C-alpha cells in the first residue's frame, strides 16, 4: 500500500485527544483538554434550538450568514473600535481551527517562512508544513514568556510571509502588552509581512486587563487577519463556530481556501452566535470574572497541594512547575502518572513546543465547576501527601 501524506502521517494523535481518552480510562478529573463543563448562556443555546426547529438546516452562504457577519463587525467596533465592512471583511468558519487552516492555505506559497512564538497551539505547524512553508521559531521562556527585538530580528527574514500571534497565549496564560505588540507590528511592517492573530481567548483576560488586538495598532489594519471563536466566548467548544476578519485583499484568498475546506458552517449555530455577540456588557464581564475566580481557586488549591503555580493573565489555563514534586521525570510522564495514579489529567507543556521544549511544566484547565476543581485539588493533595 502506498503511504499517506508524509508530513501529516509524521504526527501522532493530538495531546488533547490523548489526555482526554486517558482521563476517561482512569476516571480522572479532566483538567487537560480545554473545555468548560457548563452549558453556555441560555439565550444562545435556546436560539440554536429555535433556529434548528424553524428550518435553518440547509447550506448557508459560503462567507457566513449576514446576521453573524454583521454581529462580528459590530462586536469589533464595540470592544476595540475597529471599523470592519461586514460584507468585504468578515467570514464565518467552522471554528478557529478552520480559520487558521484557511488563512495558512490561502496565503502561503511553498518556501515562504512563517514566524511563530513557542509555546504554540498544536495545529499551526502541521498546516504550515503541509502548505510547503517553513516555520521559524521565537522561544518564549517561563515564567515571564517575554522576548526581545533581537529575537524577532533573528526569526524574521526577507522570506517571511506572515507571523502567527496567539493572544492571549495558550498554554502560558500570557496577555501581550502594548509594547510587545508594537515591537511585533514594527517587525511585520519592516518585512512587508502579514499577521494571523489567533485571539480565541479575547474575552478571557483577568485582573482588569483589556484585550488589545494587534489589528488595532498603527499600520496593522491592512496586514492583520483576526480570528475569534464562539467556542471560547460562549463556553460552547463543541460548536466549532469561528470568524476571521481582514482587509478585503487578505480575506479573498482565505475565502478561496475556506470554500474547499468546509465551505460553510451550521446555520442555526451561526444565528445563535450572532445572538451571543449581541449580549450586553454584563455577560462578557461576568464571563471574565467567573473565570478569574476559578483561576484563583485552582491556583490556591494547587499551591496548597505543593505545586509551584505560574501567573496566568488570561485564557482557560494555568501552568505549574513540577520540579519541586520530588519526581525526576519529564512533563509527559508526569501527566500520565498524575492521570493514572492521582486521578487528575493535565497537559504536558512540551506538547506546545517544536524545539527547545521545557520538560518541567504542566497545564491545568480551570474553566470547570467549582466542585470539579475542588475534587481535583483533593485528589492531588492526597496523592502528594502519600508520596511525601
Ligand atoms: N487556537 C487556540 C490557541 C486554542 O486554544 C484553540 C482551542 N480550542 C483553538 C485555536 C481552536 O478553536 P476552535 O475550537 O474554535 O476551533
Ligand atoms: N484548545 C483546547 C486546549 O488547548 C483543545 C482543542 C482540541 O482539543 N483540539 O485544550
């Protein structure tokens, strides 16, 4: 038999799937894969049911339903002062994952270079390589996850087509500062490149921070593709509704890729997400406040159990340094052991690195019910105490 595609067959099953199945097998509390255990805002879920029953069940337009594209443009103006033409500059996708793939397949040529910051979400590099492009990495190091102008100068070249920015950053919980975004914007402009901005956690920023899209910085409006996800904004990760916003000249090639990847996204879900994006400020504030309280709860619990927890400014995640645990094993082995023996699943942070991976950090997801977090902490405390 002939082999499948060599780039993709070189990858194993994603760590999120692996750890969720392992958690099931061991009946572990799953703080690995990032998904909330609630059911999302009632108004949004009810709208999805209503539109389904009313017959919104056939192919919607390829770029997305006007109602959702308008809602995405209105949301961008409301939160960030961005002025988007919903007809020419907004496209609906089947999750941020598809938006990312459409951006990369739509913009990259074989031999183009792509600048990426590690740690990085696991779908970026396989798609870049499948498109025949070459990844160039900037490694951010815990606990500050910062970088310098010199790091950017090493990674960018004349062949740089685009950079991928994930802000807020999974799994580090980093929210990029205006100064960092400005440095990046200067590099993008100097190299006549684009920026694909994965901003799926835009509403999950804590301690009074405000999300600042790279697109809102001077010179970036025409160079940036901004990606959002209803999965994160409405705690409905299984829906896989995403959106990409960009100047027409950038969006057009991306739409060419989208039409051959998925073409479209379930219409009842699109209508429901349009309802969600129109919810009052209270909804968005409450979402961030709730998640911040969960972060604090899990962080305190992990610290009490004996783990050294790093700061998390945003996202669903916090990371812990396991070097003080007394176990001399890498993060992947540690997570497997924690799942099987302590009954708590986490994700090894090395899975977010292509090179120079740290081996001492693990990621916990805190977008769970308080009881779930408390049960995880109880199990960890018991397990660590038994080993002491
Ligand atoms: N980017 C990042 C950084 C993520 O954490 C996720 C997680 N799901 C995605 C993209 C994918 O989003 P979606 O489920 O909307 O495809
Ligand atoms: N984004 C989620 C996480 O980081 C996982 C998404 C997936 O399972 N592919 O946990």
